[in-house]
C-alpha cells in the first residue's frame, strides 16, 4: 500500500503516511534478481545463464526446481499471505495454453503448435531481468522480440517433456524438439508459440493431449484457442480440483514444498483433451 500511495501525485499528501516502501520488501525485479545466482533461468539473458539452468522455467526434467525458483517462490508466498487464508507452495507461474494440430497429406497428426500465454508477473520478471521494454510502454520493438524469441525453449535436456504429453491407444506419442515460431507482448502478457513435431505421424482419432508441468511449479490451463484437425471434434475434460487438492493434502499439504518436488502432482490438475474424428 505504501508503494502504491508513493506512486500517486495528489493534493494533501501526508509524507508521514505516503513514505517510500522498505526496499527489502518492495523493489524492482532487476534489483532483486541481479543478486541471485539465477532467478528463473529462462528469464535471464543468455550471457548470464549458467549450466544449472535446465528444462523449462528453471526446472529439470525430473521436476526438481533449482535455486532459480527461490525468488518467485518468495514473491508468490508473499502474495498468498496477503490475499489468501493459506499460503500455497505451488504453483508459481500461470500459463494459458492454446493448441493447433498440424496434419500431413493423409490427415495424420504430424505436429502440435503450442501457444503459451504467461501471467503478468512472470512476464514482468522476464522483461526486467533482460532489460527489455525500458520505456515501460508495454510494447516490444522488433529487435526486442527477436532477442527474446525462444527464451522458453532454451537448454531443454534430452528427453525433457516440455509440459506436453500425448497418448494414443495407451501408448505415449514421442515428440521432437521445439521450434520457436513467434513471440509478442499482449496486454502485459508474454505470448509465445512453438511447434512440437511428432517423431512419427499418428491418426488423430483417440489422441489424448495433456499440457501440464509434472511438478506443478507452473499451472497450465487449456484456453479456448484450440484448433482441431479438419473433420475432428475436441472434447476437453477439466481436472477434478477438489479430488486433486485432497490428494495433495494427503501427501503433505500445500505448504510443504517437498510434496511438489518429490510427488510430481501436476498431472492431478491437468486438463485432458481428446480428439474424435469420423474419417479415421
């Protein structure tokens, strides 16, 4: 509140009330992040990123969070303490997911185009730590977009799932490495697109798609922007959040970081998309 009042220029300001906030509590992302070893690996400039930054959003494929997660955890905890009756260890990043299916000449699925729309806090951290949008107009120049394109696809370990899981006939469908397509800053949110090609095209009917982060460090939710292949229908099954909450509580509760580091509960909260196609 002090930070908010201090930003306003109004008549009758009481300097004993509208004081500068404690810099240890309220500061710029750049001031906070530059002292950490690597806060959110994917938000950092490549010149300052080290080998400990692996996976997506600073996660290894095992789902274990490196020290890059520490500051965002602290920020999330502070927000939860202020606005919620209980603080939740996860999630820290919120992502709206859009999907578009690519097909080959025979109509088989050959790739999945993925759109990630990041929450405004994570977007701000990325921009601040990389020194982008310095004029604060919430618009990126062409050069800034080019420099940031693919920031969330770097340093993926071999076999890293990329928060996207496909199955058909009870068999996992392998995906190839990501190919960056576009990036933009839209209404304060970073929106990125990338393509995940399939190692071998598969028939679309019966394909099950689940976008989620196993450790639930990031919460992914399917948006309305899902484009099915021609002649196919999409059915989205939302997660049973009450049942998921109960499972997490049984494992140790939301305040226990180890619950998420070890149990990998993200699948409990995942949306499930099912394709059905008449011609296959």
